[in-house]
C-alpha cells in the first residue's frame, strides 16, 4: 500500500538526523525521538514487518511473580479505569519495566484479534522489539504519551491507537506502564487526550496506594494544589523517616522536589535522603500541625522556590513486628550448632530434653548435615564417660569382635561397646552394618546387654546408643537394608536434621566456619550472600566447610592483624556463583542478612535488591523478621 511506503520513507528520512531536526515535522516530538532511537539505538528496519511477540509461559510466570506486589496494589485502580472505558472496544494493559504485559483486561469477543495484534497478556512491547509503541516509548521517555496509528514505527501496528502512562516506585524508578489501546480508531489523534488523562490519573493513584501501603510506620506528607480534594485524592506524596528525611515519593513529588532543588527528577537517588526542610519551608516539628485536626484550607506550605501547596500529614502507625523464635533452654553445646532457624531451634530444644535420658536415639538427615556432630553434642550434655563413634561401613561380617569383643574361658578382649561403657556409642550409618551383626544389636537396644564373640553369657552395658542414617527410613524398610525389628527399636526417638539448603541460618554458619578457616572475621558482599543462600549444597555442612578451607588456603588475605577480608561471588568456584532468574532464591536468608548489613535501612536494601520498599516491608512481616 502507498500509505505504508510513505510511512517507511518518512522514517528513513530521519537517518539524516541533523537535517531532519532542522526541519518542521507534524509528528509529536516524543514520537520523533522514539523513531530516532529505533533507527540509531535499536537498529530496527521500518520496512521489516514484525508479528506480535508473546513470551513463553515460563517467562510470563517470572515476570508476573516479579510484579506480584504491584499487580496486587494496582488491582482496584486497573479495574476502575477499565469500567470507565468498557464498551468502547478499549483493552487495558499493565506492563512491567521490561515491556512485558503482566495484566490484561479486554473484551472476550475480541480475544483472538487482540492476541494476534499483541494487545494481550504476555506480549512484549519493549521499544527494541516492537519499535515505537506506547508502552515501549513510555518506558524509554518516562512520560505519559499517545502513539496513534502511523506514529508506530512498524507498519504492522499502523491501525492501533495506544495511550500509556508510567508508574514509578517510591525510590523514583519506573517500575510499570499502564496502557489503554484500541485495535483501530476512525478518530484523529486528539481523540485520545481523554484516555491520556484517564491513564495518567490512574497511574498517579496507583503510586499513591503504593506509598501508603509501604509507609505505615513512617510519616507521609500528601500534597495538592487545592484544599478541596487534598484528603481524598492528593496529587503527590512523600514518606519521611523519624528524622524528617525523604525515604519515598510519588513521581509528582519527585518532580516537585527536583524543581525546588534544581535537580533532574529522573535522578531519584539524589532526591531520596533529602531533609524535608530542604524542599519546603517546613520542619519535622511542624508536621503535627498538618494533620486532619485542622481544616484543609489552613494546612498550606510553600516550597523553597515559592510554590504554594496544601498538605496533609499522616502519622506513623505503631505496630509490633514479631521476632523469629529464639532458642530457649538450649545448652551451649547445642546452641553452637545453629542460628536463627526455627526448625533447628525446635530440634535442638528436643535434643536438649533427650540428652540426659538412656533410651536409644536415631538421628537422620542427608550426608554432611551434621548428624555425628549433633550426636557428640548430645553426649557432651548428658554423659560423663567416653564417646565412641563407629563407622558401620568399615566393619565386615566376620569382624563382630571389633564391636562386641571376644571372650573365652580364660580371657576377655573388650570391643567398642565395652569401650563406651558409661558414655555414648555412636553407630554411624547403621544400615551399612552387616545383617548378622545387626541382629546381635537388638538385645543391646532392648535389654542393655550384649554377647561377645565366643561368650556363653551376656554382659551388661550402660552405654547410651545413638545411631545415624543418611537414608530414607521407608526406603530402608522396603530394601531390607536395616532389620525391621532393629528399625522399630531405634526410630522411636528420632531427630531429623534438615538439609543445609532448607535452613535459614546458612549465613550464620558460613560466618563461623569461614572465621575458623581464615583465622579472622570474614564479610560477604551482596553477591556472595546470594550465592551462598541460593546454592543447593548437596554436600551440606561438609561442602560449606570444604569451601571455607579451600578459600582460606587460596585467597590472598589483607596485611595486618586487624585487617578484614570481604568475599564476593567472584571468589567462589563457578558452580557456586549466583544462578539465573529461573532459580528461586532463599529470600528470607538473603533479606535478613542484607537488613543486618544495612543497619535495617529498608530503602537501602530495596535499592540493593532492585525492588520497592513495600516489597521489603511485606517480606519482613511475612517472615516475622525484626531488628535484633
């Protein structure tokens, strides 16, 4: 079609950028800038037609999970906007900052056509992929805009009319885009100005809901140019810490601050941390005078550059954040085996209660999980005699005397059971003991007696028996690796150690093991924290100890006895470094560590993780974290 040819030629003329910029254009400047980016930055060909791209289901799940908090907060705003445009063939899209549609509302009758055109859930509208489009250009420019029909770079999108507004998080970063689009529109570009105002207002209200959700324990200063809607529909908002410094803002507030300070509103990092008195003729002590106890018309303030506003100050909510359960009544020998892991705390409390008893104990868990270490700690609490550990895989069927001893009429040669008299006998990997020797153990567990090789009578034993296994108990029974009568007698009192990858205290264990290996305290940066927390640790504590020992031997340490060493993921072997986006990280472990490292500066941690503060606050509540 001639219209397509003319459109392609118009875009190609822009490759002569200097000449074009000196000429007059009927296009909106924001469209011109996007076309130039498509040509020069993204290297797109206007003559190449591109079909709409829908990301795979696995990628869509990732994008939606990453935007879960935003979708939840934006839900009412999205639904309200769609009701305003319903019945007019509009489709509503919410994309993340990568341009992938994570929420979609449209007419069911248009579903096939919408999917084909890309106005659908999972469609990617980044400028680099789709050329000039409302979502992509909005992400690039950070401004609300209309991309109407031939404004699109790709002629295959020439019938669409799309209107979008950005949504910013409280640190000033663009986090999403809200878009309303039409498959086709017989009306001119100006007909979409009403849609532009609607999406702009909806985006502002979503930002307002977001800052209110994450600032329940901070001062919030809401602002409007008129007092009439100040308390119900403000135009901008700031959140302040207890010292009066800005820790969050809507985009409207960022623009207001930047103008007053002479800065670029896009540089959110330069705005966060500013004291409220730098922007307004206002002190922290005067905030209480701006609450709803006074009429809205009397609550006016001025910016430092003379702009007059009406303000509504909302006081912080005081709420209790529950702490992770701490160990109670756990002897020091056991406390050293774990940190703030609720499951381990409960297990160690149970071990402490059983330590002084005589009944046999079974400790199960993966190889390297610390079974023998736990057994020795239990012995240290409850017994005064020796602690003898037997590796059952090292004893053959004809070596019963090693364990039970040997006796004839004139002589008794003691075995390991007798050596443990008055103390504890630890049988490591009991299932590896030959079946005939397993049978000889039954009376030791039930009657506290055993018969040495060659003896005619049994001998008494006061040794406490603790057995360990790395195998699944049901599997042991099915394979007959462990005699059923023996299994029943040892499994009555059972302690199951979790794998290291399932523990919340992995970083605390790493601190201790690395300090022991290096002979000094070792710090881990954020990349190392993520690598340690995300690794599967198939070797459990053995693997972590081996890593610490290896790095201590190969890492160059700083000079001076007081010098500290900081490790990054680059110091680790390649298989241990932070894995990709499809890997589910141990969020609780990482979050707790980063909060401690940052002195519980939530904003700093949010910036470090690339999320908004509301996400951090919700995770703190979800996991029951609190500052120690």
